[in-house]
């Protein structure tokens, strides 16, 4: 799953979509590197969706820094889902 399909009907410009996709890819890579349960195939699609939606939500609230979007999404995941 990529973040791009979720952004299909959004108001983000192409440059913002690239930035959000980069933040999403970096966040997912961090989850995979952790080797935790949430990175395993049975959970991967759901976790990727959670990350994507959180990144989009924070961007809609005005956050434009990809590093902060990534870190926020990872923190949100850690606070709300057990690994």
C-alpha cells in the first residue's frame, strides 16, 4: 500500500504529495527496521494505513516538515498500538 491512493481526492498539490509519500515511506521503513510484530505481514496493511492517515491528518493541520510528520506518525503508532 502506498499513501498516494489515499491522496487521490485530496487538495494537496503534487509537491506536497511527494513530501507526504516520502514521510510515509520513511515511517514505514522505521517500523520494518524495528522488527516488531506490527511490521509482520498479518499487520502490515493495517499499520501502513494508520501511518498514512496520521501523516495526512497532521499535514491537513499544517505540519509541512517531513521529519516531524514521520516522527509524529511513529509516536502515534507507539502510543495507540502494541507491538
